[in-house]
């Protein structure tokens, strides 16, 4: 069983009837809902307003893959929790960052860049599968459309990805590396661009399949308990 | 001085008045022409119908960067010349492959894949600079348009590029990794997608700048004279 | 079930009593033997002297992961079979190339380089796990020793690997990138350096675990039936 | 002219006669000294005890490539200066981090990992050139020895490097990726492992050549003045 925690700042949902109409259970509730259909996944949710944002040491230690959705509340996430998630990723926990999470403290910290991009609300996107043999692309068609999605455009200020699985075409004339894989320490990270809060993106079957595939891909191979710089100084070396 | 050889199959030019109108001196003549404006570059041309396709051992040994344009005559290029170019790249010579050269014997051999892609003639392309800090992007704007260019679409069956410098957006709805960098042995390879024979692509100032930048980027750091698997068997090792 | 075919040229075994003593069932028999212990793997073997080297179309179509051991008989492998394996990898089949297989026609074709390296027989190697979070490193210790192994030394003339999982230290003073991952088309490729024919390397439990892990890692996500450059020319594009 | 600033915490030099004997002008003085021999380089130095650690906005704006040596004083570097250097790199400034700088705030921030490694003082190292065609390896032999150098061993907790130019062999039995290239934003980063404060490593001619080559490699292609997420919202897009 893969233990997934879906984290959402859950702020737009409180402020906007429009968002609540699309996601009556919140974005986290929607994502948790479709992941539950996978018999190999168990899922919990956590939100910004919970104690320690719902990401206590116990929750993180019990999480194989963390999914992150944030936007207007990035600055409200405490540095202590960011540090906790950061170390958990380096020790092996998987992390899936969605859409506006590109400017989350945790993604910027793990990327080592600002993750800046261009954006424009209310465009149409066609997602192209660039690496059809990748596990996250399993069962995903060569391309699919999102009738309304926020445009995110290049240049995207991230490190050279280990793998570019998806690329996005926007009607307004831009392109974007939409699905990116990274390894940091023992953990795997997947960034996926679609998912603006007012659009029904997380109801799209292909988006759901991609996130589900990403959970399986990001499952830890191994978790370690400590980071550090060991000095086997008392030894003469191995020889 | 960087010694450049521009190779062109020069077949469309012989068959088609349309192509001759766009490139009265051939595609090779056009490219050689604008490269000559760079005082650090000396340039010669070579074509399929010359003895040894104009790529004798002497020419290759005297070439720092080889530019390749081919399409309908890929199968007419002799395997012996392909092997000569292949070894020269591994020993340090730079190689720039343009447009339909994606299916040339030499690129497929160096990539280890078929370099298949989707295509459709007569679209409009917008080229995006994804890595603005890359030497090949020096002076190139964030994006520029080619009013008529052949669509090349993903998935592009090539190895994971060392660097994706440019990406293409097509009016018809596709995306493409349009400017790709590879290192093979001591040589550097740049593949650049624009340049259909009936379109005035090589008259575009940004395309010209990109090819010129690529020549500088692909200049050999070092040339070696031999490949091989040395066996320092008579030694006890270095220790 | 993962269907594995272990291919071996099986020439040293015929010529040398020393090799037969280490591998009485041949290197292929030894590898097939320990893979059979994995309940998720079914395994067959194939050798150079069989019709079509044992790699008929039917066998390749029925193979998920092909393991390759060759050395003195590289030139005896027919180009037709190499082409068959090459296309199968691009269409999704996994490939694991062992030790002296670095100079096999199939690896050189898929890498696009000569795969040259330095070598010296009869050294001691310590294999280091560089990426402990990688699936192929699952359960493998931080380092382990091979008391007698052939030294393979840098520079190793291969493309920049997608992932370097293991590195080798040699008593004689050399280093080597010993475990390398590549993706070519839809297929995954793992190259692993240890395994000289006169050494009991494939009896080492860590080497066995690494090969077993690599089989699971290289299992196809998807197999396609055709390669090619589709031209949806009759369409106006997707827009 | 390439404007280089050599930064050194300059703490060991104050505390230890042993270090002063090896580096009477400080490590920064030694490095600045040999870089001055390059007619294309102008060099200044800066140290921890200077106002703003010598890295004022004016200095950073006037620096093309920053060289960083730190060890016992990593925690004494102010976060404000780290942020200034970080942004300068993303905007195009080159950065060369030496030896124990692997645990500097600036490298950890740009890598997005802890940069942990193994270490043991007082070993012998042989540096191998893995990418002989790389600009940083220009003129560097296939391998060279450092009779006394601190062992740094794998696993090295850094992101997958864009390029591994050098690898280190240690007499005590370890290996290390010793020369690593990264691109972050518009800036280039080179990490180079040799250089313990009590060893005469920066007097070694090959080490000097490598650092000099790295300065040329890291020279900015372009500097931008602003980072950010532009919203061309008033536009209908480019189409």
C-alpha cells in the first residue's frame, strides 16, 4: 500500500463560490477522492489551517508520497514545516507538486531556483506526451485537451529536468514543459502544470491517471533516517 | 578561425524552381553566405554529387564544424562517408544537423535512435527560447515567428538531450523540442528543426544568428587522432 | 510475470576449462539460474550458435527484458539480429548489457558511440552505490568488493547517462562508471560493468541482486508495434 | 575581460601556522595570484571579515565569475549575502565552489540538497578526466595525482549533474564525482572537490588550469536585471 497525503492550502475554496462549485470538497478532497479508487493507495488530506498545517512529524513519517497544491498562501506556510518536508524528500519520500505550487517554498527550496514562469489565465491547453515509455505516461494518450486552463509559459526557471514527460501547447501561442521529473536525495519529485482552481482540471480522466501514475512512480524505494557527512576518520580507509 | 563545411544534398534545388527561387545558390550557398559575415569563421561547401560527397578525409580533417542538410537523398549517402563523419565527431569535430537531417544516416547513427517525429507541411511556427543563458541563445529574443515552416511534432524519438535550448509552437496545435544539444565522444552536436526547402527560413535573421552561435558553441575543444580500447596490461596498474 | 531472455555468445565456455569450472552451465545458465528464484520472473536462454542466435522474431516478441553477454564473438552476431533487437528496444523491450558487452554491436548502435574504455585483467574492484534511492540499488549496500575482476577504466566513451547508479574503484588506481541507465525510445537500457568470464562475479550475491533489480526496472511500461514518421497531412492540424 | 572575485572565509589562515605556511597570502591570495597570469582575467578578492563579507551589491554587479572557498565559517555568512549571490547566479553570474564549500549556504541553496558526503583527512587522490572534450578539461591530462588531499566519498547528495568532468580515486578505497557542472537560471556553476586548507593543492599546475578553465566556461553569456513571473494578462495571448 502506498500512503498518500494530499496537502492543499484550501484558501480559494473558502473565499470563492466559483471554486467551491468546481471543487465542493476542496481540491484536496477531489484528488483524495479519485486516488481512493486505486486499491494500492491509501490517502489522507491535510490543509494549511490545521495544527502544523496537518504535516506533523507523525504524518510525514507515515507518508510515502506527498501531493502539494498551494497558491495564494505560499508565504503562510511555516519554514519549519517546509524544512520537515524537505528533509523527508531527501530521505526518500515522494513529492508531487501541482500547478501554482511551482512558487511554493518547498519546490523552490528543492529546485534551488525561483521556478518563475509566464502566465495568463483562461486559455486552452493541449498536453502532449513526450516520453510515451515513461511510467507516468502509462495509458495516457499521445495528446489530450483541457478546454480551459491557465497558461504557464517558458522560460520556466527550473534546473534541467531528469525527464520531460509532458509538454503543453497553448492556444495563445506559448509552450511549456508541463510534466517534469526530478530526483533529490533519495526522493522523487514530479511537477505537473495543469490545475487552476477555477477550472475542472482535476475532474479530467487523463489528469487523474497522470497523478495516479505519478504516485506509483514516486513511491520510495528506500527511506533513510539520517542525513549527514560521516567521517570514518578512525579508519585507515577501506584499504 | 573556425573552419566550417556546409554540406547539402542539393537535390531539391536541382528539381524545383520553387526551391531555386528561395535559394538561388542552394541552401548550402545561403548558409555559407551568411556565415562568411562572421570574421572568426571560414567556410566551404560540399554536396552529394561531388567525389566522396565532397567530404574527403582531407576535408573532414580540415573541418572544425560540419553543417548538414539532407532530405530526399539520405539513402544516397555512402556508408563509408557516414562512418568517416561519425568517427570525426567522436574525435572532436562539431556537427550541426538541420531540419530534415533528423533522418540522415549520420544523426541516427550518433543518436542511436530512429529520430522519428510527426510532420505536416505548411504551418506557422513560433520558436521559444527555453534556455536564455545558453551560448546558442545569445542575442536571440524570447520568441520569434516563422510564418511558414514545416510542422515537426512530438514525440521526437531521440535520446534525452543534454540541453533543450529552443521549443517550437505550431499554429496547428503541436509542440516540438526544436533546438537540442548533445555531446558524443569529444564532439558536440546541435540539432535545429526549422528549415524546410521551400521556405525562406535561412533568410530569417534569428535563424542565422542561432546557426552562427551554434558554430561557435560546437568548435572543438580538442581533437584526438585515435579511438580504441587501450590495454595497459603490461603495467601493474598505476599503484 | 516478466519474461527474460538471457543471451550469451557461449564461446569462452567451449574453449576454456577455466571458464567451465567457474560457470559449468555457461554464464547464461548461471544468470538464468539465479533469476529463476524470483517468482515474478520467467527465463529462457539463447546462444550464438542457435538458429538466428536464438533470437527469432517469436522469441524477441515474447521477451520483456533481454540480457546480453558477449565478448570474443561480437563480430559473429548478424546485423539482421542486431537490427531486430534494436527495433525491439525502441518499441519498449528492456535491455541489460553486461561487462564486455560494452563493445557489442547492439550497445554501440543504441549508444551512438564506440563505448571504448581502458582495461586490465585481474584487479580488485569495490563497487560504490552512488544513487541509493534508485530501484536498481534496492537492498544493495553502500559498497561491496569483487576480489578479482577485470579493470574497466575511464574515460568511457558513452553518452551522458540518464543515471549513474554505481561507480567502481580499482586497486590499480582507476575509476569507472559501473552501472548506467539509459532510455532509448520506449525501452530502458542498463549497462553493468562487472562480469569477466574467468571470475566468479555472477555468483556474488550483490551482483545477482543488481541484475534482478535491473530486470524489474527495465520491464516495459508499454510496447508499440510500429516506428515511423506519421504525416497527418490531410488534416489542417488539430486546430 | 572576465571579472573574477575570489571569496575566502580566511579563517584557517588566521588560526593555523600550518595553513599560513602553505598559503602565506591566504587561499584567496593564492588563487587570485595564478588567475592574474591569464591576460583575459581581472581579479579581486573578498573575505568574510569585510563589510558585507566584501560582496556588496556593487562588487557582485561587477563580478562575472565568483569563486567560493569556505569551511569552518559557513554559518557566519549572512543570509542576506547568500540571497544576493543566489539571485546573481540565476541572473547569469558564474559560480565556482571549491572543496569544503560543498556545505556552504550558497551551494546548498542552489543545489536544493544538503550536499552531504563522506570524508577522511590525509589520503592520496588521483583525479581522472571523464569528459576530455569539455572546455574545463582543456589541456588537462587523462589523470594526475594529488599526493595529499582530503578524501571526499560517495554518495554525494547533489542533484544529477549536467556534466561530470572529473572523477576522483582515493588510495583508501573510495571514489567521488570531483568536478561537476550545473546550470541554474542563466548562471553556470562548477563544483571542484580538491583543495583542503593544509594541502598545497592550489599550487598544483593542473588544479590551477582547471580553475582557470572553469572561469572561462562560467563567464556569463547574458545577465538579466530582473527575475519574476510576468503576467501578460492584458493581452489575448500572442495569437
